[in-house]
C-alpha cells in the first residue's frame, strides 16, 4: 500500500497552497489567473501539480460554478464582494485524491492603497491527522491558528445554543492551536 507519509505530505502541500492563496494580498482589479500559481507553489516545489482549476465563482440561484469569477485566464478581475472557491488538490492515479475546498469572499485588505485579500467563510477545520506541521511556515501556522480562532468564535456558540455538546467538543478538539 501507499506509505502514509506520502499521503500526509501531499495533503499538507495542498493545504499550504490553499493557505497561501487565501492569505494573499494583491492589487485591486487583479485577474484570478495572475494569482492562481500561489495555490500551486507548494506542490510545484516538489514536482507535483493538479490538472483542474483552482477555483470558480460561487453564485446565487443554485449556480455553484458561476462564471465569470475564478482563477482561469478568461475570468474577470477580482473585486471586493465576489465569492469564489479556493480548491487546490492533488491526485495520484489509482491511489488517492485530495481536494481542499473553501469558499472565500474577496474583501479589501488593511493596506494604505486599495488592495484585496480573501476572507474564508466556509469555517470548517482541516484534518489534523494529515497535516505535517514541519512543512508549514510560521506565517502559515499563524494563519491556521487565526482561522481556527474564528471558527471557534463563530461556530462554537451556535453549537452550544443548539445544545450540540458532542459536536462542540469535536469542534474544540479540531481547532486546537
């Protein structure tokens, strides 16, 4: 069978790409295709890649893949208020596949000039057993910890309100720093 560390490294590198794109600050009106490589870099560093798009617009009226927002070359420039998926992945034929998909809102960054960034709104913890922390940079770990704090602050009270104590305990364990 497949060595566990190969799966763990692939998952971690996909997560690194997800984080690197999610925390990116970029000039207003930048096309998604211009920043898409940030999601691939951690895989490219070791000669891996994925053969699908990195994300697509998320619309209303049940249009899950809503053009023209996204990360391909024919998409419109990103603007505050747009929703997009951020979903790098990696597939090894006949062995396994990984895709880490978040939904993100394009928002103005806290910068002097008008720059943009993403605010991940899916608020779901990642699989801790598959993360090799030794591969993550301090910035990526800081991002994860702050994301987990947001999940606890926004989802935790709602689980408590619904008296879902088992689920709340799982959330707390899954979002430990």
